[in-house]
């Protein structure tokens, strides 16, 4: 399948339970990564302001920003694309006409077929592994995940308990496809470790005297 929009391999999924702010996390992502901005409970004005903050970081780090919601809002607010929930799959044609990247979530075969019909550029298939964000959701495991990823079409992106090590392992198992991966906790843990190291350096008297 030839994609209209080549997608990043690494993604941050925003989550309102994050203890590290999403804009700060964005600044720690490898250049060329992607972000899916949710934060649905914010007022439209607050959500727009958060998107603008992320886009300033994105310009400096060549990040791709997708907004969960509707194509018209994503285009009007300047996002690179839209992350359509399953009940909004019928909006995919509009998003394609607007030139937006289109991604969708997939959890089962019915949703995979819907994403294929919508010609989604990327498909976040989950949960591959147990995840803290959805503790009651049964994990797919690699074999079932790969079946859904192939059924859905588009760029497969693994979500759910993902880490860089698990992403590398999945890549070795995924014959014929090159899956991307997305996470919440893995990026937050990375940012927290960086902040801890920075705080330790600031407390070191030898560094402060330099």
C-alpha cells in the first residue's frame, strides 16, 4: 500500500493524567516524531492554546501534530492531521479532501475493516500489551496484533504498554510490515528521568561553581 502521507515511527499519545506537561514532553521527543493531542475535557479555547504551544515545539523539532476530533477543526487550527475515532469514520473522506493526515484507532476486526474502508493513513492498533491507561482491556499479544494490523491497512502503529525495547522486538516479528509505535508512560518516564538527572547536576556544587 502506498501511503499518501509517510508517517513518523514514534508517537506520543497525550493523556490528561500525565504528571509531566504535554508541551514539556514534546520537547523531549526525538526529532521527526508524532503527537496525537486528545485532552478532550478542555474548553475549545484552552485546547486551541495547548495546540499552539505544541506547534511551536513541533516547528523546532520537525514533529507531526494530529488533533483528535473533526477534520474541519483540525484544518482550521493548523494541525497536520486528524485522529478520527471509530464513530467519526465517515468523516475520513472530508479529511482526505482537506489534505490532512488521517489516523484511526483499532481494537478488533470490525474496527480494522472500518479503518481500511476509510483509507486511514495510520492505524493505532491496541492494546498490544497490558496498559495502565486501560487496565481492564485484554492485551492482544503480538500474533493477534499483527493480524489486525494487516487487516486494517495503512501504517500500523502499536499502542498499549509500548517501550523502545518492545518496539524493536515487534519490528523483528512483523514480517512484511514496518510498524511504528506509540506510548504515554514510556515518554513520561523518559522525561522524568531527564528532569531528575538535571536536578542532580544543579545540586552538585562543582557544577554550580562552573
